[in-house]
């Protein structure tokens, strides 16, 4: 079985074609600037790069070009579209309707539309991508894999906000959490690396990138996570402020004359380590500036490390102990210094990092000392493979 994984953004599209017999990636690609001048598709097969530069007015045109690239006689990897057994779609928000991945039908499409108000930036392009694929591949089964689904196991005391309860029942205001596919993948992989049943483990997963979230995973189920009603909540991120006193919002509106939309933009796009450092939202740039003595860059890193470290401490309490901590995503997989700084101060939990083992980037490995009571791992995330696995399982069970 060959599964095509599609991840649609507002003007971009990432894809992978995976052979599920051995889970090998046959081809992967990125389409950029959809609906914008300078549209470009870049496909990689092993070390070979195939580039198409031509106008793409919408996602349907982009996906048609993806399919053409996959069956291209010179640069493709399949002879015919019929070789694609199923398509797995990343969908950001499934609300409370979906606690797992589902075969897409009209009812699912209606539910996704209802969730647009909860994810106005993300769900619309996801829906557009699904509709384009259904139109171009009407007989190929489609599966929706939701970022929020993994966190639907949160207990009520973890997901309810201390607001009037009617705001939850009428408007769905609650903690949803995101990055669920990543948290699920790396927690399962950690259990495999430990040679233990995930049902017996307490794991804290740290998905640290420009967007960042942590999850407390007990027995393979998410019991808490840092992102909330939106991806703005939780730890400080590249441009997002994370948790702040909500009274700051009306204060800014009153004192500066900013509109609600302007404050929202400030918190989402001008805050986080960018706002504190004044340097960049890219942690690599901030780390370099800090090495050069930039005090605000140093402060931005300290703020980020502190928030992640204290979140780990909170989740150790939520889990009543912790067996392992996992670092993943761009920063978690590649920043040797951030991992060391975050773990420095967790010795009370029994966390000890081996400096030599921690000198690693982008490779699945244990970085804790032999006598560390809590295992610490670096595990590259693979959301596309997780989506493909779910897609294969659901399509096969539907036959």
C-alpha cells in the first residue's frame, strides 16, 4: 500500500508518498506561494531534486501538479495515480468530535467546517486541500488525522477553564491542545526505545520549535498539554507570548488605543522570544546573539528555558512521577544547549544529562546518564509517518 500524506497551509502544501510495506518515503515535496506570484514545487526523491515553477492559482492546481510530479516518467516514483491507495490529510482542529483519525465523508466535512471558527487560519486550507484531492481522486479513500485528537483524553479538570461553564457548553471554550500527532509519535517511539509497554509509562514530551508545546502522557494517553483553546497558550515560543495575565489585553486596549485585532496580532506574531530579544524568532539567531553578549537575547533564552522547565515540573505532578522526558521538533532535536539548560534544575526529579551523549542533533538517542532515574531522549518527530500509519489502518479496517 502506498499512502500520500498531504499537509495544506494557506499558501503552501507539504507532501510525502510512503510505501507502507516498509515505511520507506518514496518522494517528498513542498509547494510554496500557492495563489501568489512565484509559485514553485520542489520534489525530492533520494538526493534528486525536481523543481516546477509555474503559476498555481489555487490548491487544486497545486495538488494536480503534485500528482503529475509523482507520475512523471523521468522524475516520478509511480507509473499511475492508481498506485496511490489512500490519502492522509493533516487537519489542525477536530474539536470534541474526533478523538482519533477518521475516514472522510460528507459528515466529516461538515464537522470540519463547524470547527473553522476554532481554527480560522488552519482549518480552511485543510478543507480546501481535502476537497481538491476528492475532486482529482474521487475513488481514492481519504483519511483525516487531527492535531487535536490525541488530547481528547484530557480529564475534565485539565481542559475546563475557570470561566462561566456556559461558555464551554455554548461556544466550546476549553483547552484543546495541538501538535497531537507529534506527541503521540514520539511517546510511542520512546516506549519502544525503552523496551517497555507504553501503558506502563509516564512520559513528558517536549515539542520545541517555533511553535512549542509539552504534553503529559500517561499510559499512552495525553492527560495534559500546554497549548489551549488556541496554539497561543503555554510556553513562550518564536513569536507567540504563551501564557500571560489575560488582564494585559484590556489594559493594552485602554492605554494604547490598540484594537483587539492589533493586540491579537501582537501576541501571536510580535511576542515570544522575538519580542523579548528584539533579534529574531529563530532560536539559532538568538543563540548566536547571546554568544556575542546580547543581554536581551540571553534573557529570551532564559525565559524560554524557564517556562519549559517549570512546565515539566508541573507535569511531573500531574503524572505523579515521570519515567522519561522526550525532546523533539526543530529546537528539541537540534539545540544541544537548550536541552542542557532545560534539564539543569530537574535534578530533584532524578534527571541527569550526559554531556557527551547530548552532543547530538536530529538523531534518536538517549542523552541521560546511566544512573539517571528519569530517561531523557532526543527523538526526531515524524508526523507524516504517523498520519500514514493511521491512514493505512483505517482504510484496511474499512474494507
